[in-house]
C-alpha cells in the first residue's frame, strides 16, 4: 500500500486536512469561496504515492467533471499527469467516498457540454482558458 504524500502547497494541504479530518463535514467549499469542492485521491505518476487534490465540485449525473485549469497558468497542474498515468481515483464528496475511473474528454461535443457544466458551476474557468495558450484538460470521473 502506498503512503500518502501531502502537497507542499499549504492551502491545499490545509483544505484536505480540514475536509478529511472532519469526515467530510467541514472545508466543503474551496478556499472559502462558498463554492462546493471535492477531494480527488490519486496516485503520483513519478512517486507512486497517494496524492489528494481539492477541486471544484462539478456534477454530470453520477459523474464528476474535473478541470485542470491551475488558474490559467501556462502549465497543467501536476495532478493532470497523474490521472493520465493512472485512471483509478477515489472521490470524496462531503461524507460520500466513491471509487471512480477517469478518462480525459477528447470528443469535441462532449467537451463543450461538460465544459459548459463546469463554467456554470465556476464561471472563472472561462477567464482561465482565455489567459492561457494551452487547452485546459477536462476529465470525467465515472463510477468504477
């Protein structure tokens, strides 16, 4: 069994600790924005360690839409590379924890549809895409 390796980014580490330490009853909004978030547990593609990332909560039926925006930075967040290397994840949505499998959305029509859901949940995604020359990766997490 791999060990959990917390991120060196303090706010991310604090968010994960509050969320998981409370059993999913506290820390349910990202950076106190009032907007709901989930915790995605995944495997580091270089370390093999367990990694945990808070992301905006974007639902599509029983699925979750995961957006690799990194605020419109020029490079993808590290977790994007992890999901590309290992599609098995666990998602904590408040007190519910589910094993899921992710896939990167390649189909243009599906991407437009789920991107629209993401922007509705968190409008700054549109601004983030306009700030970067990269195409922001979009993943769908589906029940395993």
